[in-house]
């Protein structure tokens, strides 16, 4: 039976073919040099593991309050209070930052409302507004992958509801400059908009703290952060949202009928994660960043990342597109992702350097040889 007519139009129109074709090719690879995965290659810190194990053994397996465990909410609030001294937001625990993104768009968008964000972008940004009845308005970032306030201003219409920012960025690893973030915050005030700030990589910032719109327009910022990338616990689905009371209350209302709550044992482990020092891991990723960028510097054009664990080089000119270069890399046993997955342009490719240093060295040597 062909059941395709049961599928809603808004879902059927979401395109997954670009990345699917790449992973179909990857399925034929033997022992690939894999620089594709957007998750840490380090294990969850032992104290955090033990906290989760103890939570399971102690029977903490039922539902928690929809908002999250009170102790965890209190701990998150204390950390935010130390960072943003005068900000006192409502907050809730979400099933990862992806869960927070979905809840925020469901809570805020009416049919036809517009969400502005920069190109390149994280893959879900393009589909999520569409799935909840809104519209994506994609604005090219500048040559340094920074948001251009004038371009954002020009994209604002009477239907604009949200501005979506992501720093440190996936796929570029760029940290937004404070002046750019401040200018976007001023746009939000001028046009009565909400900024949704995806800061999943906030702890993985190497040279300097990543500026947040909370610094400049706290009353107009919905902050989304999580534990997955910073503590190696991506599959534990732990994130949180903080912002205006009306928005958080609406997100909790939707969570009651969808996710119900974040995983109970992971919430208890997150309490330990909040007090775990990850500075050595951040330094290790800074060193991996340096290894990869130094290896590629003579052959590729890219913006040196300041956070996360990605670099987004331009494909060599002899290849007709980023996808063409990626396909050739896969034929040479290096798995990377074409930039067209993250952009309206197919000119770049994404490397994740969340991998063993030996793998990084071998893979970069292959990529440089292909560029020759």
C-alpha cells in the first residue's frame, strides 16, 4: 500500500535528500576517516556518569515536573545569575536545545509569521518554522560569517516575529562580535521582536566568551543552552530555556502535551555537570582547532573558528561545488558534509574536528592532496 497520501504536505515538503545522498555514499566506506559527526569524541565525565547511575539505582525513573527538577532549575538559575547579574528570567528544562527550539517556535509563531536567521545556518532552522506554520527569512552573513545588522534590518517585515542567532556557530565555528549582537538587539527593540539565541556551544569558546543578546536586550531574549556538546552527553537530551515569563509558560504548556519532561536521571546528572570543570576539554578542542586549521591553511580558504568544533572551508576552485568536493573526499575515504546542507549556496564543506588527532592529521592530508 502506498501510504504517502497520509503524510501532511508540510512534512512531505521537508527535503532531506542532500545529506541523505552523502550518507548513502558513506555506507560503502570501510574504516572511513570520519569528520562528519557533530558530537563530542570525549566521554561523559565520570562524576556525571556516576550521578546518573545513582539516580537510576535510587529509583528516580518517573516523571519530573514539566519545568524540570526544582534543584536543577535552581542550579541553572544560579549560574545564569553569576553570568548575567541583573537578569531574572523564567526558565525550564528541555529535551536538548533541539527540543527548546521546537517548543519556542510552536509557542511564538502564528501562521505566516517570519523568522530571520543568517546563512550558513544549522540544518533544523530552515525546516522548523515551516513545520509549525511560519516562514524562514534567510539573510546572508558577511564574508567573516558575522551577522550584518543592515542586512537583517532590510529583511524585517510586518510579519517578522523572531530573530534566531547561533554563536558559537554550527557550521562555521564563528563567535559573533559583541557590536554585531548589540546592533541586532537594538533592531529587536525597535521592531518589537524576540531574539531566540541558540548557545549550545557557549562553553566551547576558546579565546573569549561568546557575547549573548542577554547582555544587550535581556527582556527580548529567549536563551537556549544545553549540556550535550559541553559534557559529551548529546544522547541524554538535556537542555534549558530562559527568557520572558509569557514565552516560557507557553513552552511549558506545550511540553506537557509533547515531551512531558526531560529524562529524569539525566536531570539529576546535570546537577553534577553544572559543578564539573570542563576547562581541560575546552583547551583540548582549541588544540584540535589549531591542528586542523594549520594543516589546511595553505590549501583552503576559511574563517578560523573561535568556538564549537567545526571549520567551514571553501571548496577548491577546480571543483564545481562543495558537494562535488565532498563526493571526491568520500571516494578517498574521508567523510565530511557539503556546505549546501547548511546554506543556500553549495560552495563550502563542513569539517567536525571532534575526532582523534591521528584521524584529523590523516584526513587533512587527504583533503590537501585533493586540493592540489
